C-alpha cells in the first residue's frame, strides 16, 4: 500500500495502534489539510457507506470513529495555523423533556471526526438555550434529537422561534420518534410559508454528515439547489398539500370514547401510596441471569442479519463484551437497580387519567387531584385510548392504577459520559446499551414479578376476561 492507502485501511478496518506513524508517513506534518480532506474523511465516508449497506454493525463504526479520533488528535497539532480546519460549526441538543442522547452522541462523534466543530448542549435543552448558543458561536446549523413522540413537538417550535427572530440557521432533525414527512411538515412555519434556511430530516448520523457537507459546499449554486430540492419535495408531498396550514393533532382526536366495557369489578389495590426497592431487593446476579440476549444484541448493540455471520459476531464480539461488563459491574458497582412502585386512586376524563392523592383517599374516601396523564386516542378503527380502561369521573366508582419507575442509577450515566469524553465510543455504546436494556425492559418486568403488581394485574385480567384462577 501507499502511505495514504495504509491510513485509509486503518480507519476502515479499525486499526488504532500505529495510526500516528502512518499519518506521518502520509505527510501529515507538512500537509495536514490534504491528509484530512483526501485521506481521513474519505475513509470515514467508506465506513458510513458500508454501515448503510448493512456490511458493518454499529459497534464497528464506533471503533473506526475511535481511530479517527486518535488520528485527528495527532493531526490537530499541525493545524493550529492552517486555514479551513473547521468545516462548520454545529450546535447539537436533545430537545426539552427528552433524556435520550445515544443517537445525538453518535452524531457528535461522526461530525467531530469529519472536520466539524460541534457544541453538544446535552439533553433536556430548552429552545431558547439552543438558539442563544447558536448565536453565540455563529453556528452554521442546529441539530435536534428526540426519541419520544411527545418531545418531538419541540422541534417545530424551535424552527418557528428561529423564523420569528428572523434567523437563517438550517435545522437538522432526527430520532426514533420522527420521519421524513415530519421534517417536511416542520419546514412550514406559517401556513404554506416555508422556513427558508431549511429543515432537514436525517435518518442517521451519516445522513447528517452528508447534509452538513451539502450545506457547507463552497459552490453557492449547489447549496441553493440542495435547499430548493428540499422545498420542492415537501410541496409535492400529497399529504402535506392537503394538510399544511391546518391544525392537525394526529392521534389526539376528541369526540366519542371507545366502547371499552365499564361494568367489570374495580381491582382491589394491595395498598395505596408507594414503596421502594433498592439494590438488596434486586440482586445483580438475577438481573444478568434473566437478560433477553437477543434484544440486547440486536436492539441495543446493533446486531444485524442471521446465520453464520451473525453467530460469529455474537461469539467473537458480543459475548466477550457482556462477560466483561457483567464482571466489572459487579466488581465496581456502577449498576444500581432501584425501583419505586405504587397504587393510586384514579378516574378518567376524556383522554386524561386523573391521579388522586392516596393519603387523602385512604383517610376519608375523598379525592384530590395530584397529577394528570394525557393519552392519545386511536384515529378510526375502535378509537381506543388508555383512559377508557378506567372509571370516568361521572361514575360513582373510584378506580385504581398501578405505576412504577425503574433505574440502574446515575453511576452508569456518569461512566458513559466519561467514556464519551475520553473518545472510548465503542465502550460507551456497549455500556449504554446494557444499562438501557436492563432498565427499560428487564428490570421493569422483574419489578412486576417481584411485587404486588403481578397479583394486582392478575386480578384485573380475571375481572375483565372472566378467565379462571387456574389460567
């Protein structure tokens, strides 16, 4: 291989050791900008292409990103006085109300290692904070992430506020809760008037990189054509042509309730109020012994495909990582399973579930609202809504709801952030996935099984379906 080819190979094939010597051989000391633009960035683009084609799993992408991180660190010392080092400035944030940041962190990694200066504001960031930071650093774009449908509503609010202030900063959006049509709809800020700088949906970090490269293209006519195509695609969308300018609350329709029965017996709460489970109540050995490995490997760690190739990935990559993380978690204590669960008197009102003070209700049978959950209603079909499954406020009965919240503790979060900061992207990804799988799925189920919630659920199911105790 030539010196350039060797550097390219090391990035694509995740070879971190010796990358500094390879860069020196490629002439990084004399021509850092050339090496960055002609060697490193094309190598990372090939990684992105392979990931998009299904040839690489996400942990391997992150390993390549670690090579890039180390390469850029070595290259930076020769770029101090070089012009054009920063391809652009991007402000990233997970929107207000949303605590998920693994996707955003990946975007940060890919953009940072491809020549962009990234200002990551973290999670639960209000719109004003995002905009003020963008103004402070003279940002070339704003990137917004959201995992939840409810929090994704912050994205068009940010676009509308930018438009209101007369700013011309493009907005990139992404996350599991949204799609390209959502992005096209967010583009329109006032009836059929579009936000001129553009709102760009990016399905993953690499599409985010492609979008930024297009927006930062030195050819002004190409940049304008890229934005114009976005607007043309949005205006040609049949659904948007019939809905833009109309206030549509999808999945939140009013009107008549569903036909869910209201004559079943109200389950008896084992107690009212809350109880707490701590580490001694939820042994780590039990947690790891009952993990759903297929969900961990595929959903959290990005495993793909089936057959011999997938089996080889599990055996050579995933199983050793899980064994090591399990050992370290038990030894160092960075996983701390905890849960709070309880039962509350409740009634429904339309699409809302009203939660009453358990202490007041237990004392004298009266109700005092302390919280309210608003649920979407199914459009068409049976028009189902979660609130329909509870007695309404017009009923003489007060219903009961079981609620719980679980966590594996904040040490896992701190450890993840430390690894990200240190450029250990792959290790951070594996740790985040394991902690998330335990908290979001396995721990939730285990708490149900270990507490009065299971008996409560069984009673409710029997009441509704009239199944026998044996079943």
